[in-house]
């Protein structure tokens, strides 16, 4: 983004480096950053649940979805809903986080390359 014409023009015009970042670089990067943040948050949620399920993360008895899945595993054939509810909650949360990240990226990414010339 440093070699973009509008950043070079701002640099030639005497705009400070901080103003260049906040006015020219950050608005271009913001849609990607928000989407990546939402995706990484969903990844961390899945990793935390997987570690809790394996017994490495949150201790048993804690209200973590992975721990709930681990505790309900012995009762899978007797009461499958005990495992289905935390698994569905985890899957739905990850799906919604990804959809929110996409929606934020699209909403914040309203500026296109042709808009930057104005």
C-alpha cells in the first residue's frame, strides 16, 4: 500500500506518516482485517474446544463446549442429545462468526479502486 499513487501523492504533499496511515492505508486494510479477526476468533474457538475435548484445555467440569462433549461421550448411545447440543452450538457459533466477518468485510469494503481516485 506504500506504493499506491494516493499514498505517494500524500507523501509528496507533506502529510505526516501517521496521517498517511489513518487516512490512506487503514481504510484500505480495514475490511480484510475485520474478516481475518472474525475468522481467527472462530479458529481459536474450535481449537479451544478441541483441546478441552482432549483434556488438555479447560479442566473437566468447566463450562466449555469441548469439555461438555468429552463428558457426554460415554453416553453417546443412551442420550445422543447430550453430545448434539454442544456440538451444534459450537458449529452454529463458528458459522455465525464467519458470516459476521464476511458481512463486516463487505460493509466496510464499500470503497473500490475507482472510488480512491476521487
